[in-house]
């Protein structure tokens, strides 16, 4: 079926908005497309290749800084896919470097990173305390010279979330790579991608995260996934990811995950909430998912207190400005 330039423009615009431009460019490489489209895809491939190179170098620098821990640095998300040479990393945009370490090592790791040139981003004492008391990671750090961020996780969901993944199992079963690095076991990669998509956010950028799941499954299958999802208390989350991945990308999933529920259709509508200009639409639905993202992260009393403090601080900052 021929696609006119208007449709190509819409496709490329939405792909950029969903950080899928590099992935799309990789998938279409070698196919006959209009010259203007070919140029845009070539640029996307160059950008993705540079993102991969930069991400792997940053992972190398982090591993070097954390060498005194004498423990593998477990890479997460896009950097992990790239470092492991997985299909999920082909053309993928990569931002921050996310790593996973045992919680008892965090203080030492933080000191080592600061000594090696990383700095805290969250200068506000309340924000710093919020991360350290309730979140699944340290306050983010950015390198003073390279401007690259590292998020140091000790588990994959906030401590206030209802689900309690087995962080020790994630780390114990990680697959070693060269240079003091490691990545999650294949099944755990899928569980983490599903958790990140549905249990730790408002589904912004969800099409890319769902593609990660599709690519992981199509390359290496589903072996061990059901057991690992159950171990981490994320069976329903993973099943929803499988249903939506099958619906949107045709992913090979078990028969029980081939039909969307009524609630799934709301998720699909949220995932597809962009127009041909890449602008977000369905404001009410996006707002509902934004509220949901906060409610699943912490109990209502704690959330109310947190939002009240943030509102007061914002109002005070406006008054002083």
C-alpha cells in the first residue's frame, strides 16, 4: 500500500514524539521510501547510533567509578539493551543511565560517584528526603562535565507501591557482562519493562516501553516469565503488557493474553493519545492516568501530605519570585 507524504510526515512526527524514530528507521532500513523520508530516517539512525555510543561510554565510566564496590553494576532499560546487544536496543533512544545495586551499597556508591564528578540535582531538602525515604532510587545525579545523568536504583518500584518486587532476586540472577557490568535476566527484563510502563507512571512514552517488551519477547521468547512475574508480585501487570503488546504490535503471547479487557482498551486509548502533529490529545483521559500514577505510588494519606507540601513550596517560590 502506497503512503503519501502527508501520512509519512504524520508517522515520523508521532515516532519522534514517542522516541521511536530510531527504532522506526532501523525497521525500515533498506526499503524504498521517498527521498525526504529516507533523509529523515538516515538522520534518525545517526542520532540513535550516537545515543548508543554515548550510553555505553557512560556505563563504562560509571562501572569504573564504582569498581571499589567489588560488585557488578546492573544496567537497566535502554543502556542494558544496548550493552547486551539485544534487538530491543536497535535504534532505541537512550537518555539517563539507570543502574541497580544492593541497597546496603547505596551510601558507598553515592560517595564514589560524587568523588568521580557526579553532582546532586535535587538541591531542595524535602525532595532529597522524599527520594531517600520513599523512592526506589537515590536522588538523580548528573556529571559536572558530561552532563549525563545516572539513576541509582535499589529496586524497581517505589517503596510505597503495593507491589514489592524481589530486588535481591533481580540482582542475584543478573547476567554478567564485561567491564564490571551486568544486565537483568531475560524474564526479569520483561517484568521490569512492564512494571516501568504500568506500575510506575502515567504511560507517557508508553509506546516505546511497550515496543521494548515486544522486541524482548520476539527475540528470546517467554521462558520463565510467568514464574518470575509471580515472584515479583507483578503477574497482572505483566499480563496486561502482553495483551497490549499483542494488540498493538502482534507480539507472540500465550492464548490467554490475546484479547483486551474493557480496562485494557482505556490503556490502549491512552497509549495512542497523539494526533498527526504529535500533539497529545484526550486531555481528560491523560489527566485520569496522571492521577492514577500518583495513587499507585503511595497511599492516599501520604500522597495528600506530599502534594500539600509541594503546593506550599511552589506557592512560596512564586511569592518570592
